């Protein structure tokens, strides 16, 4: 029986829509997709930086949600968190495939690997941001920089980093954690310094 018999689809909760999808209710599935497709696409685009790849990831995310609607457990996570996890994992997998050609983490080449279709004004802003990130990374000890680039950009796990760098898994985790904390501190210091300089210019 359709869950729409006594409710408008847009009024139903995410959990109710998933229950309807699990029962084979196509209208529930259509409503669920309309409600979440934009958010899922946004997660995928933020990770892949590629519109076509993000569309593929978003589509596969929603297909998997439909297929596995019957096993969703609201006690473990909200629907949006559950969907976000699926999208994030698929996007990272897509990123690994796209960047399967090894790039040395110490090379600056990886910093320029973004969508060539980016608008000029956006590309200029991104280039400036990347220069800031590169400066922060250059300030790290080499072992922390390599581990952080492998983790944050290439999506490698601690186990994969450990194998690539010939170190223990615990060491890989520590290097990523320390490197990330250091970069955050450096970027925060830069923002504070720029804020003070801009205030001084206005005065």
C-alpha cells in the first residue's frame, strides 16, 4: 500500500520515505530523490571538483540508498548523515580512479590538478588559495607533508600510506594528525595577520 494514501509526499519524514522505498513505493522514491539530490550532488562536487563525476556519484548514491533502504537504521545515524557517508565514499573512490597515475606527494603538480572547465575568475581565486595551502605545506616536516597530501588529496587510508611510505600504520596516522593540526594553525595565523594588516590600511 502506498504511503501517499493519507499524506502528501513532501510532508513525510526521510525515514517514512525510506520505509516506502523498501516496500517498493516508487512515489516515495521519487520524492526522496527530489529532496536529497541537490545535497548529495554538492557533497560529490566538493570532493571530486568535477561536475560530470559528481553527477555520476550522486546518481549511484541515490541508487544505493534505494537498494538498501530496508537496512537503514535510524539509531545509528540520520538519513542525511547516512546519505552523506555513501556519497563521500563513492566520491573518494571516483577520485582514486581518476588520479590512478602516481604523483609524488612532494611535487607541486598535484596542486594544479583541477577541472580545466573552471571559470577564469574562480580559477584565479583558487590559484591564490592553492598558493596559501602550498606555503603551509612547505612549512611542514617532509614526512608530515607527504602523509597529509596522500590522505587529504589522494584519499589514501592510513594503511595505504604506511605501505607507500614503508612505515607503521600508527606512525602514518600520527603524521597525518600532526600535519593537519599544523596546517590549520598556520592558516589561522595567516588569516589573523591579514586581518590586522587590512585594518591598518583602512585606518
